[in-house]
C-alpha cells in the first residue's frame, strides 16, 4: 500500500501504551525515543512497538486512532496480540 498511513501502539516506560499515526512507524518510534515526539513520550519513553496496521488514508488512520483510544487497556492488548488488523476488521 503506497503512501499508507499507520496506526501504531507503543509500550512505554511504566507499562503504559501510547497510540498514534504516522507514515513511517520506525522513524516515528525513533522520534519518540529521542525526545522529539509527543510530550507524553518525553515523560514516558517508548520501549517497543507492540502493534501497527496500515490504512489507506490519513482520515481512516485518525478515525481508527480515536476508536482505539476509547478501548480498555485489556482490549488494546488483546488487539495488539492478535494483530491490529483484527481491530480494524472489528470496526467494519
């Protein structure tokens, strides 16, 4: 999928999850890890990427990010383990 937008989930220090969207998840992870990302990840540095899924448009990615953030921690972890594709499929 050329020019895809990605919904991604990071595990951060303290076991907290951070969710965002980006064109390049690996680059965005390094932005967060080096202190150039969101304020949240400056105070809770990321440890690893726990899930990512490609979406066709920025709008779809933003909608998926909002919906994902409404889920409970348990649901988020389950979707990350199953693959975020399961989360996207559950929204259709």
